[in-house]
C-alpha cells in the first residue's frame, strides 16, 4: 500500500480503470464511485475535455524547468475565485501545508502552531499530532494532550504544537492565550473532513479569526478538501477570511496540484534568501494545464452547482432512509460532500467522533461495495463526493443500495475500533 489511508479489511481495492462516475476493479466489477479519490475528482474520472487537453499538453512538453505562461493564468483565476492577493503552487496538500506552517513561523518569528484535535493536514512532522488520538492518551477535552500520530517524530517538534477542541471557542482562546507571544499560526479545516463532515457551529470560525488577531498569529485555512466543495471554497459558505489559504485536491482535476495563497503582505516575503519555497515539479505544465482546464471549463459555477445538487439529493435521501428505519445515525452534509456518522449524537468535535461505531460503518461500507456502490471514501472519518459526472440515476442507485443495506443494518456489526491510519 502506498498510502496508509487505502488500507481496509478484508483487503484493499485494486483498480484497473475509471471513467465519469464509474470505476472497475481488477476482477472487472463495476462500481458507481462516490469516493472520487478522497475528493480530488469533482471533475469526475477522465473528463473528456480534460483528457483531450492533457493529450495536447503531453505532446508539447511536460516539464520545462522554467515558469510557464499558463501558471500565471491559473494563479490569476485562483486568486480571483478564492479571494487571495498572491499565490504559490505546490504539488500536494502535504507540501502546501508544510510551506504554510513555515511561512507563519517565518513571518511572525514565533514557533508554535495551534491545530485542532481530529483535523488532518497532510503527513508531515509539524502537524502530525492529535489526528486520531486514542481516548486513553488524549486527556482533558478542554485542554487536550498533544499526541504524536506516528513514531519517528522529534519530541522537540511535537512540543511546539498546541491542540484545541474544534467548535469550542472559549477553550481555543484560553489555550492560545497561554502561549500568546509564541503562537505563529492557527491552522484548521474550516469544515473538518477528517472526522466525516463536521459543521462549524455559528460564530466558531469568526471566533477563531478573532483569537488569531488577538494573539497576532497567522490564520491558515486548510482548504485542501473544502476548496472543491463550493465554487469559491469555504469563504463562500462561511464568510470568514483567513490570512492564508491552502488549496489542493479538486483544483487539479485528478493531477497533483496544490497552492498556498493569501495576503500580499505575507506572500511577498517569500523571496530567495528569506523564506524558502522550492520544488522541481512545482507548477509543472501538466498539473497547471489540468488545473486551468478543470477550473475554467469543468468546475464552472454551473458545473459545481450540478455536483452540489447531486450531493444535496444524496444527503436528503440518506436522512429519509435513516428516519424510516430509525437507525442510530446522523447525516451532516454541505457543498458536494457529506457523511453519515454511525452515532446517536451529532458529531461536533473529536471527542464526539469517538462515539462513532466503526464496526457498523465497516459493515455498511462492505455491504455497499457488494452492491456495486462505493458509498464514500475509505474510512468512517471520510465523506462522499459527488462530481459533475454524477447523475440522478447514480444517486438513485446509491440510495437504493442503502435502502437494502439499511434493512439488515443491525446485523452489520464487527468489533472494530478507530485506527490511527496515518
Ligand atoms: C484537510 C487536508 N489537508 C491536507 C491533506 C493532505 O493532502 P495530500 O494527501 O495531497 O498530501 C489532506 C488529505 O486528505 C486533507 O484532507
């Protein structure tokens, strides 16, 4: 396995090909796909417009070792669409959030990064803490312990993290104030999508904005997932503006592309000899062309609206079936994504996510696969993604499979716990 997130019992999926909303495994089974590469494929698999553009691109050079004209065009589009002054391209969410953290530390001259329990920002050392901490290690819910999410992390680095509970602004503020002169950045997924889908409660994002201002920290929205859920990302949905945004996944249409953007006063400090930003494949023509075509020709306002309609229909259908069968599950959804939490109560943070019945989720997921539907990305902490390629018939097939699975839901049980899959 090349990403621990793909590990699932009884065996991981091996795939031969995919097109539109469909995917075929090595045994030739066809699935309607609502994983969509963990949200990277809002444009669908191999969209014909993108496929043609990429064939042209490959014939005219795939990497130059110099900047390309299209990189500027795409940067302009992204800055306009996501309301940013300046932007730097990276390849993956991992290297973009790594750079955003360095930027916050460099600009403020401080060390500490405040993150939220249960949020994931890519597999790099500064932020690999308290992603899925075990109950016995995580401590006081208002003042969570900083729990390393992997072996091999330097203690000195782990100790620079501050971990706060999502949706609890008072606790967040008091934690930030303890280290007020040493908080370089506050980073969060504006909608945590590594605990399924967790709605930020009214005033929480505004509160975090105010806390960042109070302590003089750079506010970073990790929009690696959320940037693809609304046309203009989370700011369009929640009207809160951070200092720095990290974009990834959906903007590349299935090619590796990420970006860090924000205020000119911050980004303009990135110059040689001052703040390092480097990468042989940064803004490579393949990824740039993919991004440009995807965002200007496929994920247009109309395209995103279609995907959202499919997502809304799916969420409503789930809520209806769950209500009809009186199942102990809760739906949370927005934009083009959503999840069912296998819990009696609404999940609002990591501690409430711990109530999720992972064994029952696994039973549901496996039963859906057996009916030809990949219902969501792999893991009880993930969500579904609808794309421009999904149709009403795809959504109906998904809900029809769930209706059948729901009938036997009580038997779909296994003794499993949340695994630190990272
Ligand atoms: C919110 C968030 N940030 C960052 C990342 C890391 O992105 P990548 O897998 O492209 O490195 C992910 C990946 O799922 C993510 O969900």
